C-alpha cells in the first residue's frame, strides 16, 4: 500500500478557518519541512500521511506528522 504525504495550512477568516488546498509531497520529511516553512504565515498548519489502497480507491485515517497553531475542531481525531 503506497503512502501519500500532504501539508495543509489554514487561514483565519474572522472566527473561521479557511483551508488551503492540500499540497502533496514526496516524503514525510518534505511535508514536515513545508509545514514548518508556512507555519508563520498561517493560523494553523499540519503535515500528514495516509496509506492508500489504489485498487479499492480507499484511504486509511491520516497520521499526523506535524501540527502548529490553530486547527479545525476534530481534525486531529
């Protein structure tokens, strides 16, 4: 099962958090580095991985690699 890596930031819009489009990265290290780089410019950011079953087109629950700032409720489980 391949593992995919993503980083996603969130911008504050009043009391709401507006999500950025998740950006795919090639490795966990690249996802963490990208999250650390954008963290100062976002209300919140997380880097995560997910195992994917290509044949069934299903994704496992995401595993948090890095998080900083304010994230939407329930995002981290």
